């Protein structure tokens, strides 16, 4: 059996995925047309050619611009449905999906519209293919604490309606200069409300941000976390506590966190006993969905089939599924 077939056959969860990062150029152009929005690129190909990033911020600028074509509930539905179909084809049985309401409410799109479109696609996909999903509402860390509190307040009336889907919160966008402590009180409130907690840390930011995401935010899972390796004491803690790291190899390559995939610390982290998972982050921008991330990592780092199966197993373990559901998937 070929390696990509083997990978597709592994039951896996995708735990680090920004739904706005799944907007392919084809869909960006289709939605722009449907909504009468002019794009500053002449063609889908020209847009794709602009995806030559130098760092996280250079990507975020294009990513927020691309999300500007999302206006109606149907737009959010179509985006999410397209992702879930691709994920299902990759052998993803469960996806924990981040979305950035502030990117949309700042443009005048109602938060109800965002929730409704994404949630309807999740429910339809579950009925059609069996794939399950949860939502992690993410706060943009380049915006203020007050903006995050306002977003939480706007979203809370929707909680009952999406109780089966929206179970956690996250923190994303520009990491450097926006440390975890900026959102300590927001996370405290979310913790009191019973949300599951994740946070991006240690992608471009220093290991201290990973430590502070654990100690100040009480994050249960660290998105990226690859720079934790620079602090051996922190690394030993992550291993001892089996804190999941949602690693995104192709993202790290495209955003120049690593110069080539052969230099990525994924294999070292795995072999040192850390709870690492492999995820796609923003697959439309970074050159591949989760299966491609497994495949290219395996080829660049000589991951064995047993190691790939271990990573897929970790993704089930590190998910927020109930234990009985995890047992069925292991
Ligand atoms: C992101 Cl790769 C990455 N890092 C931080 N925030 C993000 N939002 C979407 N993709
Ligand atoms: Zn991310």
C-alpha cells in the first residue's frame, strides 16, 4: 500500500484548523463574484502566486483580506462544507475548528451569521459522512482585551443553540508583542464558564509564551508550541504532563519558522515522548490539508508507519471528545 493511502486510512482528528484558512482561491473568487466584491488580483492563479510569505504577519495580511469575501450565512456554510469534505477524504473523523468572529464583526457581519453557517455545515456533514466537529471560538490577540470581552459577550447568547458544537475558545493572530498575559482575565472568565481552553504559543513567540499560556491562561492544549524545545525545563514539563502540541509542519515551512521540513523538530518532539499531533492550520494558504502534512513530514523526517499511526492516535487522545468516543476511534 502506498504511503498516502496508509495515511488516509489512519483514523485521525484535526485539532488545529482555522476555517478561514480553508478558503481556496477558487472559492474566494466565487464568493467575491456572488457578493459583488472587487478583488485586487486579476485571477485565482495571481492570488495563489501572492502566497509567498516571509513570516506570520505577511500571511495574516492576506488571510484577513481573503476572509473579506465572507458575507452571508451561505458563504460560511460553503467554506465549512468544502473543508469537511476534504477532511473526510483525508481520513479525518473529527475536527476541532477555530474561527475568528472578530475578523467578520469588524466588517459588519453579524456574529449570528458566522455561527449559523459554520454550524449548519457541521451538522449536515455529520449526517452525510459521519465526520464530527467542535468549534473553538478564537480571539485575535492583536486586538484589545476589551474587544475579546465584547466578542465573548456577543457570542454567549448563542451558546445554548450550539451547545453540541461550541465547547472551547482559542487565541490566535500576531503572537510577538501580544503575550498570553494580555488575555489572562478573558481566559479566567471562559474557564469559569466551563469552556475548554487552547492557545497559540511558541510559533513565533518565545518559550516563555508557552509557559505563560499554561500558567496564566490554563491552556489545555498548545497550538504550535514548537519553540518550547528551546527551554529544556519547559519541554520536560510538557512531556511529564502530556500537554498536547498541535504542530503544523507545512505552516511552519511556509511562514519560515523552519527553513526546510527536514529541519523540523516534529520527529524529535515525538521521539522524546511529547504528545504531538499533526495538523494543517490554514491549508488553502500553506500547500496542503492534513494528509499532505503527514505525508511531507514522513518523507522529510523519515517517520515510520508506526510513528505516523502514533501521531494519529495522539490526535484522538488530545481531542476534546468524550472518553467513550476516543475509545471507539483508537
Ligand atoms: C494563524 Cl498560522 C497562524 N498563527 C496565528 N494565528 C493564525 N490565524 C490563522 N492562522
Ligand atoms: Zn494556527
